[in-house]
C-alpha cells in the first residue's frame, strides 16, 4: 500500500531571483510538497506522532522561502534537504516551487521547478 501526505498551495511572498529588483520588490510564490511515507499506524491509532505533521512541512517551507536565493532551484533543494533532515520515515519526496508572474520578457503566468527524490 502507498501512503502519501500532501501540502499543496502554500502561498508566499519572497525575494528570490537574479535581478537586483527582485531582491527589493519580491514576488509571489506557491509551493507544493508531496511525501510518500507509511502512515498505517497513524491511521489505526489516530496518532499524529505516527505520520507526517502538515504544520511542520508548512513551517519548513515558510522558513526556507524567507532565505533569499537567486534560483528557485536552490530554494527547492534546501526545502527537500530540511524536510528529509527533520521528518523521519520518508520514502519519496516531491517539492514544486512556482514563481508567479516572473520578470521575463514575455507573457508568462509562472515558472516552476520540481525536485523528486
């Protein structure tokens, strides 16, 4: 059996980007996290300590998004590494970082990176 915990649509305002203006003005971001784990004990016992706590995931994402990076690839990797370090029993993780309305020459709704491991 496969067990997946998802925290989707974490809306944030952050200051990532290669342009100096992005460090000053910032922009909107959205982060999705999906974790494959085994929460059968949690399902049987109704016990939060036997599964992945959504609050911790949200906190990690918010904290890492507050640390400025030039690349969302870098932010995404930091999120993955921190989740793996702080949460046990992770079989697979997927993190998607979306930069909404990026300052590029074109009509682009968003850009995104996805890390799966």
